[in-house]
């Protein structure tokens, strides 16, 4: 492995660790009281975008990247 490969691997590990830290941090920041509360769609939307905002953005970026990867893999080669 050369120096450039080591640098790329280190950046990939740092990015994965940062992603994991943000996801775990957003999960742990929510208070889980255990009660069964009835709420409607407005309350659900408010909870998702206020409590789970960073996680929602990361999941959206990952889904976008996977969609692009799927399109790239499914693309037919030109001869």
C-alpha cells in the first residue's frame, strides 16, 4: 500500500466514524419515556424533522448515493 492509499483509507474510516457518531448521537439525544402516546401525522413530521434531523439528512444522502450507484451499475455499455 502506498501513501495515497493509506490517506484514502484513513479518510474513509474517519468519514464512517463521523457518520456513526452522528447517528448514535441523534438516537441517544431523544428521550425514551416508554409511554404509549397517540399522535397524528403532523406530530410525527414535527418529531422527525426536529429530533431526527441530522439522521434524516444522512439517510437521504446515502439513499441518493445508492440510487446513483444502481443507475451506474445498470447502465449499458456502449460498443
